[in-house]
C-alpha cells in the first residue's frame, strides 16, 4: 500500500509504502499524484519512505517504478528515499548517479532528517 504523507510544502510529494506494494498502488495513487504535482509545479521533490512494515514490491510495481522514473526523469528537483531495507538503499546508491538531481538515502529512524533535507 502507498499512502500520501500530508503536511509538507506543496511542491513536495511525500509517500509511505507499507506491506506489499503493487502495480495498482502505483497506478491509482503514486503515478496520478506525481503527474498532478508536475502539472502544477513543473519540478517537484519526492520523499519516498518504505515503512518498517514494508514487505516488498510486486513485479508490476517495480515495472511501474522504472517507467515513472524514466518518463519523468528531469521533473525531480530532489529525491529522498527512507528505508531500512539494505538492498533498496544499495540500489538507490548505485542508480543515483544516472538521476539528474540530488538523491539521498536515510534510515527510518532518520525520517526527520530526510524531511528537513527534502524541504531545504
């Protein structure tokens, strides 16, 4: 499941993923939210938290994640990924070099720091 986190500046899309994230979560929640923010602000900032009860992605969710990243590659001003899952942190560290904006990873216990970084 993906839920929108409220209470951040309007140009920031903040979400938290829990349980198993599916393609339907991307298609009904995340992609429309990203596209809406891009329409309104041009460039956006993204805070993506994989909560402590996150259990993984379905294949279609991973495909949708890759597609949205490619379609909107230059629309992101900053991206913060918050997770305690080591392979996700490692993957973000590897791929951040092909993403044309600052990308930073944080652990769940560092969520306040991630939030401060994405706002600054």
